[in-house]
C-alpha cells in the first residue's frame, strides 16, 4: 500500500486553522503522508516569515465534517484532547481532505507508522533500546534481595496488599499490572528517579507485554469503541500525578514527563510504545528501525526539562491518601488546551532558576525549609514569627 493511494487531495490554499487559546492562522494545508502541515506567512509579502504548524495524523481520534455552503469545516478531535477546526474553501476539497485524514489516521500496519520513517540527526537508531534489559533485571532480583528485601517478608506482603487497595477495578491482568507498578513506585525510592521510572515502565508496561497497540488505538473522542481499547496507561499516569501532588519533593521527574508519556503512548515519532508485546516488536524489527523515546528524553539538553526542581531523595515508603477530598482533577492534562499554563510555567521556570543559582548546601537547606513550610499546618504562623 502506498500513502498516495489514501490521499485524495494533497494541497489546499487559503485554509483557516482555529484552535482554542490561539489566534486563527490562514495558509496552505498540505498532507505529505504522516502529518498535516499548515504553512502561513503572517506578515505577508512585505514582512517575510513563515509560520508552520504540524500535526501527526496518527494523533487524530475523530474527524467531523460540516458543509453549510460551498465551503466546509473539518473538526479534528485529537487523542491528546486537542481540538482543531479547519475551514476549507470548496466542498469537494473539504470532503477529500476529511477522507484522506480518516484513512491515514486509521492505518493499522505498524511498519507504515511514522516511527519507521522518522530520522532525527541528533539520534542513532541503536541508542536507548538496551538501557533496561529485562533479562538483567530478572537476574538481579533472583540473585539478591529485591527492593522488598529490606522489610520482613510478612511486612512486605502486607505492604503489597495495602498498596493494592489503592486501586479498585475488575480482577484481571490489567488491574494486576496497574497495582504492581504503583506498589513499586510507592515502596521503592529508586523507581521515583527519572531513570528508575523509565526502568519501571520498561519492565512492567513495555517488555512484560502491555498491549499498547490495541489499548491505545483510540482515545476519548473516537466514535468507535473496540473491546480491547482501555485507557489503563492513562489511569496509571494519573495515579502517578496524584502521588506527585501529595509528595511534591519525592519524585525526581515532573508533570511534563507524564504528559509526554501520555502523548507518545497514543501517537509518537518513536517506537517505544509500538506493538502489543516483545514478540511483535521483534517481528517488526522495531529496535532496528525506529528510535527510542528514552534516547530523546535522556539527551542532556532535553533531560533537564523533565526534572522536578524541588526533588529531595526520600528513602521512605510514600503512602498516599485515597480519601475523596485528596483526589484532584489532573488539570495539566485535561485542561491544557483550553486553559493557558503561562503563569504556572513561568513560576516553575523561576523555581528552576533559583535552584540552579544556589549552591548545593544552600539549595538543600532551602528545599528542606520549603518542604516543612508546605507540609506543616502551622507554617504561616511560624513564618510570621
């Protein structure tokens, strides 16, 4: 199958793109194969300067058409919860564009997906794929006490059972996976580091065979529902975010990492979340022909963006409250396309700058004081005195 067979109209002029929270942009819409590209010159001929907006077509969850007159409007509801509107002159062009997007977003062949075509200059194909070998992990836990070994066996079992009570749902493999992953994060401080969390995802979600291809085929806006679809990974990420809210100093990674993982699980330029199991990845030669998400995230220039500037290593078990009033809506995910995060981003940038400019002893001292301030009900009185 060739992509050209699925693209009925490749280019349309004078398309108006609208998105909540952003000014409308008018320009030329192109469909090269895996992306929608809108190219615009906002300054006109007198003020050269091209604005390009890209959307990975795999990210499209639902396509809705409206044809009120000679033109038409296409509403694209994306898997990352973004909603875009395209006003396209010409009814035929509108129908052709909608049909092309629907066909390209529904391509089910793994080897036709964008990760097999993506080749960034800064990365090598083999980077990142062998950071967390599952065989080595099993050898480690069989040859030495596991991360539960520092507790008595009966106490460790009790902690596992107590952790499992944090998650409610039908019994089955998915629920077991979710409970096990959360229990490790709660009990094992090494899993709360950026590298340790990546390792946890690899051995519990990816290498031990969570079927991402069928579970994350569609998202919230899809009009079709398949039996095997389920937002289990999103539920896990939401639980991790709840932990980060209740223990803001205990996780080395930030909310931005969780958002990035959510986006890439549903539509990605990287092969990390492709296929349903390790056997399928081997048959498709994913590791030989696609880039690893970890290789990109762990680049020095990128890694810092996903770190929690308030992180202070905590070797204790972190027991979250599961009372209804303790559970919050993850606004950073569910509201991120309809509510500006400018001021929050600026606040975190300022915190990061303060941390970077302080020397280690001073940073640790201030971090401890801030921790006590945020966690102590009497903090305002103490600060005032």
